[in-house]
C-alpha cells in the first residue's frame, strides 16, 4: 500500500467515525433523511467522502436506502438489540479464549483503564469517550486473531453496541457493566484459563443484556419500534 493509499484510507476512516459518532449520539437520529449534500454541510467533507461513507454505512446497515434518492439513518429496534447480544455471546467468549496466550498484559490493562469513568456519566462527551474506549478494547481483542473478516465483523457489532449502550447511558448515567469485571477477566487471561474465560465472558455479556433490556422496558418511550431518545 502506497503512502497516498494509506492517507486516503485514514481519511475515509476519520469521516466514517465522525458520522458514526453522530449516529450513536442521535445527532443524526434514527429515520432521519441524509444525503451527500447534508453530510457535506454537516461535517465539512467532500461529496466524494460523503458518498463513500454513505455506501459503506448502507452496506453495514447503519443507513437504509428507501429509493435511489432517499437514504435514512437506520432505526435501532429491540430486534437489533437482541441480535447484537446473541452474536456477541456466540463470538466473544471463543475469540478471547483463543487469543489469551498472546495478549499483552500492559496493553490489555491500558485499554481497560481507558474505559473507566469515575461517578455518573453525565455529559455527552464523556459518554461518547467511554463508548469509543469500550469499542476499541473489543476491536483490539479481535485484532489479535489477525482474521480480517472477524475484525470487520467485530467492529460492525461494536458500532451497534455503541448505539445500544448510548441509550443505556442516557437512561442510567452508567455503562451496563462494572468496570472491575474486566480486571477479573485480565487475571483469567494472564493464567490462560480458557474454560473460565469463556464462562466469565458469556456471563458478562448476558448480564449486560439483562440490564439493557430492563432499562428499555422500564422506559415507556422506548417501548417502540425505533429506540430513539
């Protein structure tokens, strides 16, 4: 890959991330119409960059194309929430158990520490920072496999997880898992306890699912097809 190709790839990822941040925080709300012109004005990017981002996000179902002229932000539904947790429960325990012998303890700890937030998560900036740190932690785990398809799938799952956890944070001012759980997981990884890693990771994800669904069902406004605040 040439330097020019690397720069283009980096710029494309930056544009994608900026638009994804707006989708996560619902600045681009579920169902909202988007176009190259709208994204160009909103983010100060070129029409080509906007077009490429829209194509990628449509392929990953963060945007939906109703017609050649109408594209909207995809809704976030209860089905999406349940599907996301189901897939993560299928993938994450096995991946973490598989790569545990090669995890660097210092890097694992550094990325886990980045997720930590003391006290209630009260601002949008803190919420987004925490969510992105959690996404990056899980993508880092997938990257240790060096399986490019898995890394891509994991990132897509984690972008959806950000949308889901954003709602939870706005309702509860906290993440749906105790930060300390990752410290326990690190000890299991350090000792390469693969069976316990699978069991504990599955427990963590299942507990998150229960907390998220309870928060949604206890909030009347969210008991709808589209989970937008």
